[in-house]
C-alpha cells in the first residue's frame, strides 16, 4: 500500500464559531471511490472544497500524495490543483470566453499551446459530450446541461489524479447522466483516478462507491459499500428534512 | 455631554476614518506587489494567453478611445487658446500663448484628462468585469486549473492600461496643441508656424518626461485600484456597482494627488 492519494485525519470545520462537522477521517488510494452522503448537503460541498484546497479545515490534517496542507505554499497549491478535478453545483465557465478556450484553459496556460493544438488534445472529450460543434460559442449560448458537460470536459482534459464531484447529475438529463457515469468510470480505470462524490442519491451509492462516508449530526461515519443500506438512510434524511421544514414554517 | 467628551468622540471618528483610509491604501499597495510578484514568478507560463489579453486591453483602452480623446483634446486646445488669449491680451502680451499651451496642456491638463477618460471608460469596465467574475465564481474556476488569477487576469490589464494611457497622452497632447493652433489661426489670425516656433523654444525635455511619468503613474493607479475593488466583491451581484463606483472615486483622488506631487517635485 503506497502513499494515499488523499488522506483526511480528523477533519473538522467551523463556520463563524459554529461547528459544522468534525472527526472526518478517510484515506483514498489511486482508483478508489468514496461516496459522501451529507445531511445537510452543504456540509458535503464544504468537505469537497476542503479536499480541493479551496477552503482550509479548521482542525485535523489533510494531505495529497503525502503533501500536507500545512506545508503547502501558494505556488505548490496551484501545482496541486492541476492534479485535482473539481465539479460542484457552483462550478462555472468563464462567461466572456468561448467554450474551447474554457475547456482548454489549463492546457493553453501551462503548456503554452495555441488554440488549435489545445483543441487537438481536448477533441476527444468535446466530441464525446457533443460539444465539438459548439466550441466557438460563449457559455451563455449553451443549455444548462451543455454548460455542465463543458465543466466536466474542462476537468477531464487535465487528466486529474483526484476527481471531486458534488451533486454530479445537477442540470443533467438522464441521457447525459449515463454518459457521465460511463465517462467517470472510464477515467477511473484509464489512469487510476481516485474519486470522491458528494451528495449523490443514496440509491446510487453502492454502484458509485467502494466506501460510503455518512456525514450526519456533525460526525463522519465510513462504511464499506456492501454494508451501506440506502433505504433507512434515505428515509431518515427525508424525515429530517420534513422536521426542518415544519420548524421553519412554525417559526 | 461636555465639550471635552464631544471632542474625544470627534477625534475618535476622525482617527478611525484616517486609519481605515490608510489601511485601504496599504491593501492596494499589497495588491500591486502581489501582481508584480506573480508577473515574475509565473513569467514562463501562459505567455500566449497573457500577451493576447494585454493586447486586447491595449486595443480596448487605447485604440477604441481615440475618437473620444481626439474630440476632447481639440476642444481643450481651443479652450486654452480662447481663455489664454483673453487673459494675455489684458496684460498686453499675446506672445505667452505657446508657453501657456505648454504649461497647461502638456504639463497638467493632458495627463489628468487622459487619466479621467481612461478611468471612466476602461477602469469602470475592469472593476465591473472582475467583480462579476468573483461573484459568479469564475475566479475560483481559474484557480482550479492551477492558474493564479492575478497572473492571468490582473497583470495583462495592468500592463495594457498603463501602455495605453502613455500612448493616449502623447496623442492627446499632439491633437490638443494642434487644436489650439487651429483655433488661434481661425480666431486670432495667428499663423500655426509662428506658434510652433514659440512652442519648440518653450517646450523642454522635462515637460515631456513629466507628462510621461504622470501617465505611467496614472495607468498603474487606474488599473490597480479598479482590479483591487473588483477582486474584493463579495458574493452578491449587488456588491459590484458600489465597488465600481468606489474604484472610480479612488482613481480620481489618487490621480490628482499624484499629479500635485509630481508637479511639485519637478517644478518647484
């Protein structure tokens, strides 16, 4: 067993003095998959952003391929982000830039490629997601699903070692969901990309993850995918949501 | 409440205001040094992208402003001649017209008006663009590609605006002087070649250099202030317009301050 691609030890996060979660621990090897079921959902988004180096945890330790969060300075942080793919609900494209420039931004910048050379490298993913013929349009001219797929294409083009997804099927219809599922599995098998998916439907957790991290009541509990039973989890999440809605309406 | 405590309260308010303003200035200086350090640290990355962005900025700020600069420059030149002649005739000396054109346009009005036009046109656009990119999390998307946003977004705009302001100043001065000559010829029957000889005698290397130094400072001020305010936008769309407005006010204040300082250094 080598150095984990992503290692979280007792991660905790506090927002404006209010503790959100604590005690989150997991290690991820290359090619492994972790599904995070968070209640409330935005805790899952926060955890994903911590793993993506966008937010610093308020406690605990996190490391990527042995590089500890505390030891990383800005230049190393930006290098590390080249190896991490991140797609969450708030992910966006640059609005005043064409689709091609958006998807190949990293290639054009780090490898000083021209547009044409960058397109050759990105051609596979643009074609696969049906975006090749739209590569010269601005994001505003695409459908929400098209924009979402373009964000995925942008992340896949850089061949990430760790892929972090939050609400992966947001804005995608069923056809595109299947396309995305196949694509994620392909890159995981293709270059051993480790996968963390947050806020997936509980029913899909077993097919998407080797392990399931349940983030509930401010604590994390990790189960093997086989041990995890989605039905009671989904029922308890629905009940909590109903209680919360009732409290808000009476308040 | 006694007079003493009222004074204390007033002093406290003034003191806190001064400290806040001083902190804002330090923040901006820190932002400027961050831009310079990323320009050096990442100089081998993204050359194609950053060069293209800088050229686009020069085109937007410089080339697309030529029409506006030209109109204002001609009018200002004519205005200086009209007012200058009225005042000089009163003291019985119209020979000082060339000196007046040099002192007013090349040393003071040219650089300041150029800065005002660029701030209104380009500075506001930069502050708004960066503000919306921050609010819409586009900056975050850039960071996740392993790209420092200052290097990709701020540095090309800083370079582009500064180069454009310096070029526009030269253009403004030439057109304004030309407009003044034309006004003198039409209104006062003073031939342009006579004024040109006077101007060449009056205009010194210091005047040209001071104008360019001012333009350099103004270009940096406009770009740094507007970029800084844009990057500091919060999470709501409604944060962006006040930031842009604040950026313009700060551009004007700092430009006038620097104008006075540079003139004092070179001409006193």
